[in-house]
């Protein structure tokens, strides 16, 4: 599901689309977006810090015994990450955590809310419909909306609002950030709306129910057709969405209004909400104030006001924490030494894991490095030179966890096969050197390793070719730079030369854009300051990251073609076979090692006042928060 950002405010751009429909950048302190998985239990979730498995403290309790009604909670935005797009059918350029989690999800409830406690299950309390029913050999999906739900205007929420979303998506899917060609709504043959509470989807084929629910249904966000189905502010609401031309015109209007950030709180459009909150005000500096929506169908918020505060720098946000000026903030890895002081000021420290994996992207089109990077044994040798446990301890202060394959290891779910619990190619420099030597390379530790026997080195590798590559990293992130330097040093022990080059995120996007089969780019690896995760849904089939059409992999077609078959098998498998096929896919990716796996850091290291309850555990589907469940108590 995947774009680069220095902060939560990610501006994704077309370059990101080359990588995947669901990859987002992370700052040096986090990588995140929300995701969703149906019917899984998370069995591992570290909440209190590295190397602990403790249960949540008072800051994470579901409800404090002395909880009070009302009060204002302040939440710290990351510097430069104020929400800038309110319309929930968002384009790629505005596909970011700040827009979804900090704004849209508070006002516009998704059809299905994933995340129940510390699991990735569907949350029936926060969802707008009962669990979907599959029939006709999994070709038909029937959805029953809850009764009695209303928009803030008092108008009923009906299947027409779901139809409005689907019609708008079908006509404007190229403008929808999470859209992946071949998936929803392309796999939708037709839809019926027999009554106000029922939606029936007819699919083009039999699909794995878990996959379809965790990808397609997770995307649907009912929108107020009775208020938004028009083409101008003064225009009449009609049924424009029922034709392609009309839906395109409605999208053009709503998109233009969504780009006018200053007018959000005063616009009659955005006053029509169904989420737990309504927007009271927003400023040019990025401060957003929310109050409870009395018509919300779910648990009514206990707090009287939620204020999202902008900060000009990390230092300013840290100062606000130390002076008690924010209830829910964060610290970066560089501020870990401040933890003891913050605890003394009345805060709890809670790492927030994400449902994602992290890796260095391999460019299979690089003319100088592609010949050897296409060789599986070379990638394996490089993987065996990356010491993830050491990087986690020394670079990230323990606030990270390893990536071993295409499915997250934390929280550990039944989607992760037993092999995902440990590295297929663990850190082992001696083994890496032996592997290279066995394939005809003259290994020169701390020097330059070259190919001595082309017949063993592999196709396209000539005698004397150096095992040398260019690795790109984002500038402005000290932890990432330290990690890349540590990996560079480790590679040198096997004579593999890494030339590190720093570029801004925009600069990285510019060099990614032309990278595709037939148009080689002269770089070998990139840390795009990104993590891969699934959004809006998260059945982890990996298609948007590793399937055909992901430009960087087209140069390694044999692997891509095999992965495509494995991914398609998962999507169309009967439920009884889905898990075994998913494990087969995972094992193949682990063995092939198409990229170089690196540690995945927490979404953030949350800093929460002790009198704020219910704020953690946040769901490991990063980016989703539920302030309607938060409580304040006496200090």
C-alpha cells in the first residue's frame, strides 16, 4: 500500500506510486499509517519500552475509576504536519497520516473500523456495519448497516451514502491515493442497494473473504450524499454521482474545496459529519479544535474538547512537554535520555508499534550494480552483513524491532508464518564472505571485492567487476544516517563498497520517477525514509509492494512473475487455503530477499500525562487513534 515525507504531512507524488500504493515515509522517529486485518489476535505487543512485555499502565487503561466527564485534551502535531486535506476520498499527494488520523477519521467514520484493543480485529462497536456476509462461492458480499445512525444534520445514514462513495471511487479511482490497479473497485462487477440498510456487492471472481474485507471493504467511507452530491457551493444536490461525467464533476468540486484549508471550519460542506467529533476551528498555523458530535452512533466522547497543536520544531514540542503544556506528545530517539525527567513531570512513556515492515529498496535497473544485485546470493550476503539487533540497540535505543520478511513481526499475528519470527539470513559476516567466495568473488576485507571467475559470479558480471554500489539516504535524519553508516562499515568487512549519498525527500522522489525497465537509473539502493504497510486495509498479500507494475522490480522479472502468481493465488483462494498460500508467499519472499530488510521503528514514542486514560494502547494499526474513548481524571 506506498511516498516520502519528512513528517506526518507526507507529500507523496508520482515517484512514490512507482514503489507501491501503500508506502509512506516516516520521520526519524516513526513510520506509520493505519492498516486493517480481519479476525486476527496480536500476541506480541511491547508497550513499556525495549525488552519489556509489560501490560499497559494507567495511561493505557481502558477507563479510569475516577474518570470525569469533560475537559480539554491537547495533542501534539509533528512539526510541519498539520492536516491539509479533509475530503476522505483523497489523492495520492494528500495520502498521509496527518490528513487521515488527525482529521478525516475524527469526522468521517470508515464503514469498518479495524483494531479492537491490542488486536487487528474488526471493531464492532466502532464499525458502521455488521460483519460482511459472503455467498455465491465468495462472489457476493452482503453488508448490513446499523440502524439509527445519523449525520450531524439529523439526516439518516443509509446505503445511498455507501453508494455515493463507491460511485465516486469508480469514476475517480485514478485520483484516489490507495488505489492499486486490478483491485477494488476494478474487481467489482456491480452493486445493489435493496434498502436503506443493505449493500450487496457482486464481484468479478471468487475472492478470499479475508483478503477482500481487509483490502476493499476497509477502504469504504460512507459520505453524505444528501449534502455533497453537487458540483458547486451554490448548486443543488442531485444524483450527479450516478454517471461517470457527473461523478467526475462532483469530485472536482469537492477536491477544490478540500484544498482550501483555511475555510474548513466555516464551510457548510465539512460541517456535515458522522464521526465522533466535529471541527470547531482551525488556524493558519495548523491548530485544529474539535468538539463531540452529539449524533455520533458509537460511544460518545467523554472529553469536551480535543486540540491538536502545531509546533515549529521538535525542540519546541519537547519544551511544551517539559512544562506540562501538552497532554499527548512524543519524543524522538535523540530525546530518549529525557525519559526519566518526563516521568518525573507526570508522564507515561509508551512505544506505539505499527503494522508494517521496513527495507532498503534495490534498484534492478542500475547499469553498474544491477548485474550483481539481481543475483540472489549477493543480496543474501549483504543481508547477512546487516546486524539488525545491534542497530536497534545502538542507533534506536531499543525503540525499534526487526524486519524478517514481508509480514510484520510486531504485533505478531497468525498472518505471520513461524519463519517470520526469526531471520532467514541472520547476521553472519563469515558466512557472507564464504558465500561470495563460493560464487567466484575475490573478497578483500576493508578493500574492494571483485569478480575473479565470471562463470561463477553470474550473468552480466565481468571479470574484475567491483562489488560496489551507490546507496541513497534522506538528509536531515541523524538516526538514519548513523544506521546507513553502520551498514556501510559492516559491508566493508566483506569488501563491499557502499558510496553513501544524501538527498532530500523531494530529491529522492525525482530520481525514483524515471526508474523503470528500459530506463535505468544510476543508483543501487535507497532508504526512502519509508516503511511498507497496508492502508486503508491490510491483508498482507504484498501485491502493491512486490507485484508486477512496481517499476523497480520489473528489471528482475522472474521473481516478480513468481510473486504475482503467489499473490493472485492468495487473493482468489478459498478461506480454508488462504493461510497456507500466504505462508508460501512469505517463505518465497524471505528466500529471494528482493530487498535488504532493516529495523522498523515505532510509530512514535508517545508521552502521555498520567491523568489521561484510554489513550494507549493505541491500536498497532498505526495512525488510527480513538480520542472518543479517552478520559481525564483528577491530577
